């Protein structure tokens, strides 16, 4: 028999991602539409421990679709990793008779949600909100599309100055374990090379490619560096290349947290709305310990365990990898 969920709380945890506010809005309004009492947890799992849980109504989420970040704030909470911290969080949910929880975040968020649900039997549904696109069970995670567009816009501007001065730019993007942002932004911006965590490109191979471009009169070169590649960050790689390849004036740009911010793209606003709507409906329909995700153009459910196996299951597309070589000649 499915549980009769009456009170639902929503939180965002870990790194923020554009589109989280669209998702919060959809979760809250879908629950209210179905006659449920809705709550927001301020500052993620830390907010559960601090009892920073506030009632929300339809007006609580007005005019937030276009906003980056998260109106509920977020935090990384070491205390929630311990049983004692989880017990405090569960006690606060019990006090407010909250029997359903929607968590929006990445792998760390889902790891906490999985342990919390298993230990205390709380009904939990996850929404994949991370710019890294590294959770199994969703073709796109919330914020990924906006992050790529932000990176591309920055690279387009850098390209202008690179062309004007015959410069070689190394641009570091986020992606400690996943090269999704680096790969797609490299293709969309016409980068000459890309260094990824999932695929080894030797410095010798990179230098050979840059020399080939210089020999065919390329006036500038852009190299995208995913922060998790094996040779280190963009500064380390630029230094190593500079010693062996002096054709260009070499510069480094680290985009950093610029990639997390900004107004979400239309795609992420719609995706956040679809996932939030589906997450609340899943709870109401008795689902738990699952993640909602986009598969093809349909919203589906994946167990949190499967979703967390994403890094071992996800494979960068072969055609995109080949394109980085073919289209950059």
C-alpha cells in the first residue's frame, strides 16, 4: 500500500546549479495543487540539522524562474554524514510531520539521501541538479546546459583577443571527474584541443597538434582543459607547453565559479520544471529512494543506487571525441 504523503519538504544541497529555482517552484506548486503542505529547507542538510525548515505557499516561489543559484541556499554538511547528525535531522522532520522529501543536487546529495532514507524510512525522491552531467539515469542534469552556454560565451570573447595577438589560450573549465562541459564547449567554440579526465592526451600529442595548426597559418589556438585531467590545471599545462612551443604568446584563463552562475537557459528552466513536477508526483504516488531524470524526451525514474553509479556507467560519445580532432584542423 502506498503511503499517504501529506507534508513535503524540498531542499538543495552541494554545488548550486542554474535551474534549481525553477525546480523548487515546480515542486512547491505541484504539491499545493494536490492539497499537500509544502516546506522549504534552508541550507540543505545543514538546514535539516538546524531546524531551518519554513512553510511555503504558491507565492513563496513567485518570480524565481529566471534567477540563478537557489532561493533555499545550499551548504556542504559534514555533520549529516554521521548517524548523530541524521538523527537530529529526522527528529526535526518528525516534529513537523514531514513524510516526503525532495532533494535537488549531485552525487554527494544523493549519497546522503540514500543513507537517510535507508536508515529512517523517510520517503525520498532525488532531482539531478549538477552542472557536471555525471549522474546515471538522466541524459541531462539541471544546470548543465546553462553552464555550457556560459563557457561558450566566455570562450567567444577570449577568441577575439587571441586572434588579435596571435595568442595561445589555455582555458580551464569545471569537471573534476567528468569531461562533459569541456568536450561540448570545445566543439561549440571551435577549440583546437581539449584535455579530459576520461581520455589521456599526452603533452607530446598536444604540442604536435598545436605545431600543425601553426604551420597552416592559424592565427590563434584555444585549448580547453577540464580541471580533472591527469596533467594538472591549465597553469601547469601551459607552463609545460610553453617550454617546448614558443610560436604563440601563451595565456591562461580559469573560468571557475563563473560557470555555476547566471540566469538559467530556456532548456534548464523547462527541465527544472519537468523534474520538480515529476518528483512531487512520484512521492504522492508512493515512489521513494529514486531519482527523476530525462531519458530521451521522457521523464523516468532510476533508483538512487543506480544514479550514483553514474561515473562508472557514463561514457563520452565517440562521435564527439572524434569531432574534436577532425573539425579542429
